[in-house]
C-alpha cells in the first residue's frame, strides 16, 4: 500500500475514533507518556517541512503561521534586547562619572561582537534589513575590493553577514529605547561630536534620533574628563617624571551678531600642550644636573644584507598622553614662551619655591624638566636661558628647562643645511657633479624653486633620489675599474656575481667614494693637484648617506646610532 492509499484511510480511522487531526497531534505532543516515542521524534524532525507545506498550499494556514512567527520573533527579540540593555551587560555609560579609561577602551567592534553573541537572530535580521546588496546577503562580497565613487575605497567591516557600521548603531538605538542607561555608543559619539565642534543643532538632532546623548550630558562628561586630566597632571607633576610639549595655534572667533563697531580682535593666539610620562626606567636621578635601488638581479641578496646592527635601541612601549588646558599665550615671542613654560608647570602644581608655601609642592631646584617644541620655539627658549642667566635664583634663571626639539624638525634643519651648503651658493652649481645638475634632470621644471627656498618635501625627495643616482654612478665606476668590458651595471649582472663579490665592491665604494679625514690632507696640496669634481662628489655622498642613515635610525628608534649621526652632522 503506497503513501496516498494510507492517507486515504486515515480520515475514516480518525472519524471512527471521534478525534480530529489537530487534537491527535496536540495530544500526542503534550503527552509525557509518548514524549520519546518514535512518532513524536519523527514529527519534530519534519516540522519545517510541515510548516512549508501548510504555508504553500493553505492561505489561511499561511496567515496563521506568519502571525505566530511574528509573535514568537518579537517576544524573542524583546527578551534579547532587554538582556543586552540590563545593567550588567557592560553597555551602560554614566556621563556623570565618565573617565579617560572608558574612552580608551571603547571599541565599536567589541560592541558588535557582544550584540551578535547575545542576540544572534536579531543581528542576522538587522543584516538582512540593512544590506540589500545580493553579494552581502549571500556572503560572497570581497571586502578588500569594494570601491566607491571618485576612486575612494569603501571598506565594509562585516560580522557574519551584517555591516558593523550599520548594524551596531541600529542595534544600540533599539537597546537604548529599552533602557535609557544602555547608552555606551551614544555617549562615545556625543563626546566625539563635542571634540569635532559639531553645531549644537546637529547634536540635538542626533539625540532625537537616538545616536547621541544630550548636550547637557556631553558637557557634564567633558567637565569630568577635564577634572580627571587635571588631577592626573598634578599627580605626574608631583613625581616630576614627565615631559612637556607645547605649540601655538590661532583661532578666529567670528561672531554672527550685528555690532555697531566691528572688532578686529577676533583672532586669538593660544597655546596647546601635551604631557607624557618619561618611560624606560627614567628616575629622578637621571634628571639631576650632570640594497633598495638596483637591477632586478640583486634583489636576491636583499635578505642577506639585513639591517644595520643596533647600537642602543629604545624599547617600544605604549606611552600615555595627557592633554593640558589651553593657554592664551603667544609663542611667537620670548615673553610668550616664558608664560607658556610657567603656565604648564602651574598646571602640574609646580611653582617658584619662594612664592608658594606649600609642603606638598615638589621642589625642582635640583632637577631638570624636559620641554619639546618646534625649531622656532627652541630659538625663543635659548634666548630665555641667555637673557635670564643674570637672575638671582635657579627658578628665575629657568635653569630647570631642557629643550628637546622634535626629530622631524631636526630633519628639516638637516635639509636646510644641505641646501645652504650645496645649492644656495652660486659656485656650487658649476660642475656636473653638483646637486643643481641633478635637479635639472630629475625636476627640470622646478629649478627655480630649488634655487630660491624649497620646502622640506622638495629637499627630502631630492636628497633621496639624487643620492640613489649618485651611488649607482659609484657602482658603475667601480665595476668598470674591475673590468673595462663592463660598461653598464646590466653587463655586470650578466656575469652573475656572487654575494661575497657584491659585498666586497660595496665596502670598496664606502671607503673610496665617501669623504674621510684623508680629504683634509688632499686639500692642503696645490690646486693643480686637486680633482675638485671628485672631492665635491665625495662630500655630497657623505652628507646624503648621513641624512639617509639619520632617517633610518629615527624610524627604528636606535638612539645610539642616532647620536653618532647627529655628532657627525654637527662636526660637518
């Protein structure tokens, strides 16, 4: 008997038993006696097929199934959202008790992972609702190759089929609607909007949309963060183990209000500053007074060359940075720098010991304080130390000030020195080995810029590319000395040299084509015995190599090798 015949007999049998099919199924499933029977287990395994058949062939059944599914789904989602919004979920942020650690630990990806873990079906539903692109729904999109308009890359951080950038804010809105205190994302966005100077009307609009907290709560959080920063600065100032960095900036405080007389005093000169603790085991006692450019053949030797040996490397550590309060001082003057220095120390609760009768205030009479800034600030600080040396106390003499310019500004100073030495003098461009000759080849349309006053970028690129060309020319000359038949580097490559041979030639070039102390003896000879072009080329090679080594050691934090480069540049 086939399945259709069995189905035909079933209605008659049920009529004889005076039971309907729904009554039979409900009774069977609710019976504890038959809970583990084969027929019950088989029915539960086939429940999806049963629902699909009813949904397909019965319009009434379809409506009932959809209504039931909607009811169950809503109940499940509401329960999950309430769980996520609960106090112990980690999504509560009290703006009245905000602290810096909460800002540093915030990660929207972590919030998304938590939402997916606590409410996976809700997360998948958000993904389906927010992402209509077929590739995203099928999970076949290639994230790294997403391209936007005008050549801009669009990177979509996906988390199991749902775009984090869309799903997490939407989920956070749902959670906050359930519990107003579950506002972690909204608080972070509100603080960000404040830091980005977002207009108040925009913030209020985003607050109504559930994407931000109110302006009042934002201001309360900023006030608490400022107090915490102030407390941290005073604590670090008490230990005296921190450095100060400051710079000036201008703000034009324009007003839209109509005024009888226009004011020209809208431009304000302010000073911003940062403080950071000294790392690497610094103690108070320490502060007391006391193979890239070559034919392709040589690429096989790249791994064999390796990096220069470290002399004294600085360990990599995570350094906390504390922003100090802005100060209305003008750093373009000597007096403005004096005010900036004393103002920064005052924020750290450090004052002149003679003026403050405070037993808890640290006495820096026997210690130094490190300050950082640009080269212009360095000149003003140097002027302070010279002019105030006649004062009657170490505090008034600013003896505690040790100024350390930023290393980027050292690079700028190095390029400026090379410009004054090899480009600015008119006599420096008379021979074919001069930098102006290289500029005419590398940047023929910018010779005027280089002769007048080039920017740092121009000089940095010139030193890099011209240095490569100069050293390749040295390679060609030395290879030709070894064998006159080798008129090009490509011809040298055809001989398939071994790495040891290449290394020997490199050592010869380093001694032969870079100036040494022997050049001083040569310069004492009569001019008729001089090869001026060679001597100039040796000097240029020396300082270009020093500049490149300086860039390299700054990138790898080798303070020992950096000091050596700095000394050689100063000696030159």
